[in-house]
C-alpha cells in the first residue's frame, strides 16, 4: 500500500489501531442472552437479550438491572419468527420473570 511507509513502527501503530477498532465493533454488536421462556406447548421460545457493552456503562441508582433489550421468538426447529426492540426490560427477579417497563 503506497500510503503506508516502510517504517515498522508506523505499520505497528496502524495494525494496532485496526485491531482495536475491530474489537470495538465486535463488542458493540455482541449480545448477551439473559432470559429464555418456553410456551406451555414447548413449540416456541422467547429469548431476551441485551447489548453486552451496556453491562459496563454506569446506571442510575436503583436501576442497575434495567436495560434496553431485544425479544426474539424462535420455534423448536430454530426458525426465527422475528425480533423486536424493547425500550427497557428489568432483568429477572427471584421469581424468574422479567418485567417490561413502558
């Protein structure tokens, strides 16, 4: 590449920058599943997930478990029936049931 000089240090800095940018993009797009619920027939499953980077951001007092998330419905064969964003979901309580918040 003509815009990169032959300096090994410059190449090292560019490769480091590209590696960190790749890790940043992967970190922002990664999701963590935190709740799965099967319907009574066992045919469908609701999967709630949130973006992993939200775990590292400071939250306001009293809302450390509240996160915007996505709810996806899949059947027993793994076919995806869609996904919707939910503005705020409270992580499961001791009873195991999450609560959506308006």
